[in-house]
């Protein structure tokens, strides 16, 4: 049975970086929108081969309601556990989509 929570260090080890700077991502999204193509962050990730889970932003754990820090769910001995993302199962990744981008 899978534990509900993940230790912080395990979650951070799974974190998926998003390639490109914020200005580069914004420029890509603007170009795509102007061309009439899908231009969301999910579209950017797919176009760049990133299987990022957008529910947890590739971290595998859920953030607090205020967006600062992670949502604690308990302890495993002396290790604090944080809520595992239900969408990706704590991997930070989602399976590739079956249909190609338009």
C-alpha cells in the first residue's frame, strides 16, 4: 500500500525542471497564441517533451492553500510527510497524451 505522504527530500529529488526562462516561455506562448495555436503552460510542456504534472508543478506533493510551502499530512518516525499529488502519484510526471498536438 502506498503511503499518503512523501518526505520533503524524496519529493525534491523527483522535481522536474521546466526548461526555458519565464521570458522565453512567455514569448513562446505569445507566438503560439498569435498564430491561433494552443498556448497554455501544458501546451508548452508538451511541445518541449516535458511530462510535467501541472497539478503539483512537477513536485509530486501538493502546496498549502496559500501556495507557500507544502501541505503536511503527518509523520513517519521523525520525518515529516507532505501530501502526495493524486494526479501523478507523487512522481511529478504525467503519462504522455495519446493524441498528438494539433
